[in-house]
């Protein structure tokens, strides 16, 4: 339980899109709500629309999508 709370706090504090200050928790919520591609996550969150044009956050979004896919295959994997 304590690990889960710490993970949730870290997700809220960790910025995936630095330009728009969008936290990892927002990205994960978009993925849990059905976003399956980087473009869908971008549309749902506004990520990638800052000055860098997604150069910083795209690899991080791709990693979150891979992690979610692995979690769907292995329900015991942390997401």
C-alpha cells in the first residue's frame, strides 16, 4: 500500500512534458482511458504542443505505452 501511494505521488510530481508541465499521472490516465498511440496521448493531454514539438516527451510517452502494454500482458507488472 505504501509503495502504491509513493508511486502515485511520484507520478503527479514527475513531468513527462516539460514544456507544458504535464505530469506522468496525466499521461497514465489518458492511456488507461483508451489512448493507444503517442498521437492519441498527445490529443488527450496536450503533450507535444510546446516549444520543443514533442522532441522531449515523445520517447517518454512511448515508454509509458510500452509499459502499459506489458502490464496488460502481465497483470503483476507495475504501471
